[in-house]
C-alpha cells in the first residue's frame, strides 16, 4: 500500500508567550497525541534577528566590541526557544518536528518557508496589538495573512491567559 504524503504545516515560533500558546494550541487541536495519524508534517520556523538588527540604534563608535556579545546572546536565545518548542512537541507526543532557524525578518522568513516547503497552512500567534502599535511595529500575522501562498491560521491567546 502506498503511503500518503503528508501536508506541510509551518508554525512560526519566537520567544513570546503568544507564540508558545499558538504552538500548544496547534499541537492540541491539529496534530496532537495521535500524530502518527496526523495529516501534517510539522515544521517549526524561528526567524533569528541579525546581530546588526539587534544592535540597531546603538551602532556607532565601539559597536565592534559589542557585536560578539550580542551574537552570543542571540545564539543562547535561539537555543532556548528551539529547545522549548521541541520539548512542547515531545510532551504532546509529536516526536519528529523539523526545526529551522533562519536569519531575518519573521514576515519574510515565514512566507519564504511556506514557499520552500509547499506548505498547506501557516500557523502564527497574535500579539494582540491595537491598530496604533500594529501600524508602528508591523504585524507578522497581518503580513503573512496577506502574502503567504497558503492558508494562514492566526491563533489568539485568550485574554484570561495573558
């Protein structure tokens, strides 16, 4: 009997509680403990900020000495985020998530991952910003909803859990 190829689900992860909630919700409702029967192949994607974007406004004299420290901190943060996401998956009996760490802006990284993996669905958390914050900071979920070439599910954390 020919094994049916699974659809790809990309889940954006970061260091926010909103992202972790979206991953947990996805694991509970769409992938879950019967992952052997799941129709989805799970790919977790973390958009790692570049050292220069993390330093940002502080660029100037002496920045060269700071860059290795910032880089080391970004690597530690990345490891912590990825390990926590993997742990959540294992706790929900999802033993084989693929994890990708890509340098760049989350909006572009997630849309590129959708293209690269021919994803059927992209899952992102919502920070719940109001219109002004969203306009100033930009919204990853809004951008992806309009630009990703697949269905986009935006998981909102209930106010009671925030």
